[in-house]
């Protein structure tokens, strides 16, 4: 298993349950393992990222490196330690 770094917006950081200044991480070998691993490792984060059907929420983007998992065919290659998953959320207002 690879140790994968998770980067989330500051508004969601407290849901990870890791001390401030500490990198959040989880273990996954590939993209197909990463999404279920994220849900298991960070259960408080899940309702903010996935809807009731298990699909990514419309305002959320998840990146693996530079690949957007929603709009790209992200290769399901074997990951190595240091892989990075980044969650980005749209912010709007008037």
C-alpha cells in the first residue's frame, strides 16, 4: 500500500481529525482503492464530498496529481508513497 497525502480546503480541515500542521494521509494502491479508503479513513469528511448516492457532490472536484477524477480518465496505475489527492470545493456568494 502507498501512503497518500490528502489536501483539503481549510474549511474542511477540522473534519480530518489530525493535528494542525500535520499532513493528513491514508493508504491506497490505486484510484479505485482511494475513494473507498478516503471514506473509511475520514468518515466525517464523506458527507461533504459525496452525496447520498455515492457520487461526488456537484461543487466538489477531486484531483490525483493534476488529474481531475470527474472529467479525466485518470489512470488506475499502482501508486507509490507520496501520491497526492486534493479535494477542491467551489465557493460562491453574492
